[in-house]
């Protein structure tokens, strides 16, 4: 029996499988443990099941001398210093595949909502500002026949492209070696699906945003750090971009006074790409599978990288 730290309550029954074999300590807070508390809690742990809200860096690993496996409750692992874990010989697992469709659905929901101005329309109705059917009211952008640039040619990008084709969109997929700026110049919509790495941090910077037409809409369900948020806020404020729909920001949440939150034509939701009951339960199951394998000294079924 090994000591396992789980950094939040998780949906679904899978943690019971972990409890059947190991001594499991689940952090019960509504908010993540702060870094000092996390360092203290992880001290005796041999297994760590953590979330994207936890920074797992060399300092945290140094506080966990017995740690033998890390299972991240996410497909991304940018919250974990993978080199530091590898240097300690600690395998890191993630939850790929199960959240592809949920995240693609959300990306498409954001695209449609931003294109057709669903949130301002709903807000106006609820606030009593809707007085009559208006020929010039709440005009949005056509989705059918428009060009969607999908940045990132992985599983989620492919799933978004499939949805877009079903909506009669033209899709341009830009992979690692593609000409991003040339594609952006042709975009009506852009959807981001790259992991956050040193190479993709601020991939969508002022120069990239300047390629877009003022009628274009940017959707980000990847990581907030992929977009230079100051440049995005400026483009929205100046009307150089028709809108942005974000599931992710940097940091999360953004401080209430952040200039991006005051930008016009911004739709922002609280990082809910994978937030369906079924998906989150499957993520719990995969994270538990990773932990059980790592603690038994077996290769992880879903390794990071
Ligand atoms: C991930 O899995 O990386 C998501 O962003 C969280 O569900």
C-alpha cells in the first residue's frame, strides 16, 4: 500500500479503485492547495494525482523524496516540469483522447456563439433591452462558407475541422511547419489547438493578429499563454478584430481589472473544454490507471509527451 495525494475531489467512481489498493489523501478544498500547503502534503506521497492548477516543478519534486509517479488530470502537461520529473526518473501520465470531442464541441460552441453574438443577444433580452425585431440589430457573421484556420494539427484540431466541414466551412489546417501568417490572412475564424511550449508561447502575438482581417474571430480552447493577451486586448479595443472567444486565459482566472476583460466583443468562459460529466469521469479513470501502473512499477498506459 502506497501513499497517494489527490489534489482535488474528482468526479466518478474511479478513485475507489485507487483506495482499494492504496492509502489515498484527497485535498478537500474548493480551491487548489496553495504552493506551501502542496509542498507539505506531497512530502510522504509516492503517487501524485494533480490538476492543471498545480505547478509541479523541481522545488515541489524536491519536497517529495518518495514520489514515484505523477498523473496529471489533463491532456496537457505544461504545469509540470517534465525535465525535472525525468531527471528523478518519475513517469508522468496525462489523459489524452477522452476529452477530444468535448473540447472540440466547446471550441465550436464558442465559434458559433461569437459569430452570432449569442451572449450580447441573451443579455439584452434578459435585461429588457429587446424592444422589437430589428433589421439591423445583433448582426453577426456567417459561419457557413467561411474559412476556418485550425492552428495545430493534433487530435482536437482534427475534431474541430470535422465539425467545421459539417457546417460547410472551408478549413485550413496549420501544423508545426505551416505558414501561420499566410493562413491567418485568409481566415474568417481561427481556432487554436497547440500545446503550450516555449515555441508556442505568444504564437498569436501582435504580428500574428495584424494578419487577420478586422472581420475575423479568434477562438482559443488551448492554453491562455498561446495568445499575447495585451496584443489581443488592444486589437479588440481598436476594432482590428471582430471578436474573440476564449476558454483559457493566462493566468486563470484573470484578475477582474485585467484590460482583456474590458475589451469589446470578448466572450470568455472558465476553462470548461473538458467539462462534461462523462468526460471528466473518464479523465478520473485514466488518471487512476496511470497511477496504479506507476505505483506497480509498470509503464504508464497514457504517458505525457
Ligand atoms: C487539458 O486536459 O489539458 C484541459 O485543458 C483541462 O481539461
